[in-house]
């Protein structure tokens, strides 16, 4: 059950009490810096408005728990999980999330004194926001009980649905009517003003971010499956033989390098929408090229070599390429997606975009919960480690490989040690 778990510089909020959020001079998906702007948020309206700035995106179909610390109710870590469709899973999920928030915060330096809960889900067609809030009320209660059992009272529990918010904690219909309260435009809110000052970015909705790395639909997916079938028939037997594997590795890296150069030369149009940019990237790579590269990246040494394109002039085109390959893993080839997904997450994290990195890592672990590369990077990103030790290790491996005859050798163990060293600092 991969959970989005991230440490945010603390800050407070509440329904009947004020809470303070501290925003560093950087995005929430990068290390906080001084000077620190302190924002006091009061009441459910300002709490509801603050959520996208805490996560870096607008969550969809999500449970979000935010740790609250101290007498000033400062915000701390926050975790997110998709709302389980089966209510029979809610009690287990509630206990799991409360445990994650409690133990994760303790590992970072202090148990929470309380929590703020958000349930985010828009109504289905012909449904109502109130129906969503009523249906999720038992989940909110289970989460409040699970947090309370760990001495983390939930100070506020909100349902955000269809542009309205509902408080599960407020007993007054005059304050929080049954039909919910319309959310105000956030442009002039205290949190929005602080976000502009601090350079915090909100990257659209979670669904929009996930769509960038989701498999293409028909008819593109059919053509890609045929290309993958042909590539698998040719490459897999060769990859299982030592001599053939060496040749496939070398050819895969040459192809990846050529495609990165192609993506770099194709600069996205200024002002183009995300979907337009991604469609333009999809047109840069043929189904046969994508299939060859996807199959080749299933080799760990090849994937580790590809991970070295994580900074400088290579980072942006490499990220676009890995996202494009993630979209080229349809149907039965979804199990091949963790390699390009994890590479996309790694480059995003390496370049400071922790929000996009977590989305990619979680999708990789959804496809394969045992994919060690994604597990390692997801944990390191969630624990707020600096990716620089891992980047340094990759640079050293690149230099070392150039001095060796024969080519591509996995630096996985060195990378694991680098992340572990960073975690002990």
C-alpha cells in the first residue's frame, strides 16, 4: 500500500482555533529555506484553501492527513492515500494511515500533538457534493478514532467536493450548513499570497499529473502492443544470454542517448498546455523505438546507466523521454512500466520536483510493489534526503566506467550505500 509521505516545514491551522503555516522561500517540493513567512490560517475555509499548497497539487479521490505540532498548532508531515472504493477496507486503512503519520513524524523528530484530516472526492455525474460528504462520513469517523487512539486528536476533518467544503467537526448548521460551503477563489487568500512570496507551485490536479504517465489509449496502444510483442520475441532470448545481453545493453544506451538528443532539439512550444507538450513528445518516438527501449530498460545495469542522465542539459529531455515511455506500457506490458516510471521520478526528484517524483514512484510501486529501485528512491524522497549523494555516486560510476574496458556495469550497490549514508546524516 504505497502512501505519499512528505515532510513539510511546520505551520498551524484549525476550526475554532488558529493554526500557523510556515512557508520557506522555496516550493514545498524542495528543501525549505529562510526567510520564513508565517501564515496563520483560521477556520475551515482557510484550511480548505491551504491544501493544494501543502501538497503541491490538487488531490483527487484522496485521504490526506497532516500532522500538527505544539501549542501553536504548527503543520508538520503529511500523508496521502487514494480513498479505497470498498468501505470494508476503511477501518484497516484508517489504522494504517494513523500509524504512518505517528511513526513517520516520530522518526523525523517529534510525535504529532494532533492532526488535520481532508477527504477529497468530487461527485459522480448526477451526484451531489452532499451525497459525497455523507458517504465518506464513516471514513472520517474511523480516521478520527484511529488518530485519537494514538493521542493525536483530529482538530478538523473536512470533505472537499465539487468546489464545496464540509466540516465533520463543526456542530453548528449556521456555520457549516448540510449542503456545504462554497470554496472562495483562492487568489487573494493568505495562503495564496504566501505561496507567491515563497515561490510555491501548485501543479494542477493529481489526476492530471497521473495522466502524464498513464498508458496511451487506443488506437495508439494497439500499435504499441504489437511493437512490444515483436521486440520481446527478438530481445528477451538475447538478454538471457550473457554475450547477447551485453550487446542489447550497449544498443539500448545508444538508442536512449539518440532519443534524448532528439527530445532536446524539439523544444516544446512556448505557452503550450501540458497535454499538447506530451502529445508532441509522443510523436517524437516510434512504437518500435519505444518497445526496444522499454524492453532494454528491464535490465538493471542498463536502467542504472540511464539514471545517470539526471542533471544539467540532459535532465529535461530525459524526463520527457521517461514519461513518454511510461505512456507506452499498455495492457500486458504494464508490468514493464516501473523502470521508466522510476527513472522519471528520479529525474524529477533530482531536479527539485518532489511532487512529480512521488507521483511517479507511487505509480511504479502500484505496478510492482517489490520494485526495489522505486522502493529505495520513494523512501529517500519521503524522508527528505538530499539526492546529491546519489548524484555524486552516479557521476563517479560514469567516470569509472569510462576507464574500464567493456562498458556497462551496474552501480546499484554503490547507489544503495550512497542513499543509506545520506540517511544517516
